[in-house]
C-alpha cells in the first residue's frame, strides 16, 4: 500500500546516487516489423496489405510498424506504440 | 457521406472503408500523411476535399465524421519539403484537421470517438474514477522524494517517446521503487495481483471482452504490450463476469466516453482495472471473417446518438 502524499513527502529527497534509475534507463526500442512496400490504393481508399499480412500487424499494441516507402527517397520507420 | 479522418497505414480504416463499400455507403477518407495528394479549400460557405481519383466530398455532403488516427506523429513522412517546411506546415495541418472535427461537433456530426479524449481523460483521472467501479492498484505521482522500498510498477503519464532519437518507449514495468531517482517525476503503482491480461472494447454501451490464452507467467512478461508481435499471442473471447458490463458502462459514462478499450488483469474471476484508452486500437482482436468489432464501430459512427457533444466531462465522486 502506497502512503499518503503528505507522508511520502516526509521522506527526505536523498541525493541521487549512481545506481539510481533515471527515465532513459527504462526506455526500450521496439522491434521493427516491415509492413508493406506497396503504395496506397487510391481507388479503394485502402492501404495495400500483402496477402500474408494480417490487420493485426498494424493494430497490435506496440508493434513497430515500418513502412518501406519511396517518400522523400528514403525509408520511413513508423512507430505505433504511441497510439495505445 | 461518412468522412473518415485518418492516415494511410490505419488498417482499421481500411476495414471500415471496405464495410462501407459492402453496404453501399458513401465514404471519403482523408489520410493526413498523404495530404499533398489531396486538394482542399474552405471558406465561410464550407469546405471541399478532392482526392487523386477525382472523388470529392463537400461539407454539405458530410453526414458523419469519425476521428480515427489523423496524426502526423506516427505516420510516414509526407512527400517533399525540407525539415524547415515540415516544422512550418505540420502544426497547421493538424490544426485544420482539428478544426474539421470542431466543425463536425458543432453540427452533431462528430461521432463516437472524442478527439481530445486521450488528453481529457488522463491516467490519473481514469484511475481516480475507477476506484468506484473496479478493484484498482494504488498509485502515486511525485518527485523530490525517495520512494518507499519495494517492487512496484512504473507507468508513463504520456505516450511520448524518449531518447535523443525519440525512438524508445517506456513500457509499464516493475522496478525497485527505492532506486527511482528523486530528481524525476514518476508514476508508481502497486503491482496488481493477477496472472492473465484481458481487454474490453467499449462501443457506446456495448462491451466486447477478450482475454489472453496464456498467462503472464507463461509469456515471461510483466506486460503483454511490450511484446512485439503481440497479435501472435492467442486471444480468445472473454465472457464478462456478471455485472462487469454494467460497471464498465457506468464507468465510461462517468468519464464522458462513448468509446474506448479498457485493460484489466484477471485474478481468478476478479477483473482488476489497469487503464482505458479513449481511442484504443482493436483490429487485432477482431474476427477477419465477419469483422464484428468493426461493424459495431461503424454502426455506432452512423448512429446520431453517438454524437460527441463537446460538453463531456469527467465526474468524480468525493471520497
């Protein structure tokens, strides 16, 4: 059980030590999943998914969706972890 | 005609467009990351979009607007433009789309998903309100203090990436709380007792429950969301325990939300609330044979009673 806010603040903020955890220590780079090299289908108003690709590939939480596109002559890596 | 505000890699929008076609419903999809391919004009009389095929939608043709994922943050870079052009342009584009949402809301046409929901109903508000409806783990936020000893969960209040390249994420994870640096703000939560993850898609009063077939121990994870390829972990339909759907409905009404995906951890038959995502994804849970979840979302989006009024607020009880 966590203590009340006022009790928590009774504990002195001891100086940071080398073994303390800072936010970046907890960061993880998601694995990259290549989603599609196909262009958007304007006539269908749909992205083109190769037959082996499931909808889940672009909607499961915290996959990293990578679109290999020709935009700006480069490869764009698109994360969807921020969505959920 | 349904106006779908999204991006070109939104698989759920793909399915919704397909279902509209199946029903013979008019739909126009604006993908914000492909904005250079569209032509757009808006005056005091109204707006018009054209897409590259010659398809168009005028404001007077719009019968409903669904806010899916019209974000440039998590989509491929758009064609052309220097980094300076992007800085100058992207905020303007996001604002135009937000104004389309406001325009629709003012006419009762914005449906089901509240664009500002994720910001309005933050982690702390949803946990405070949840205490009246579900078992919830204790939590605290703070800095300038040394956390009491013990294993606890650390969560993020926001979904912003971290690191110089902004390419890393801080997933929910357990830490020795006393080692958290006092210099930083932390959201700390007691470790919820439970072994199996479950999630409920809420669509304007309807609840669709799912649970993971494997326990967290089987998977060797503290939180399934950290798993890449999480969709390969089997999920199955979860018949909600008696009374839970009613509590979820009451909870979502208290938050002023008509849509969301709620995460729980199951301790036997007890569902412990973890969080709600007001624009949560659900595509990987759906049955691709018939798309019942997508159909429910489309039905609700077309139903005028799902309109987002703009007056939604979170109602908290006094403890």
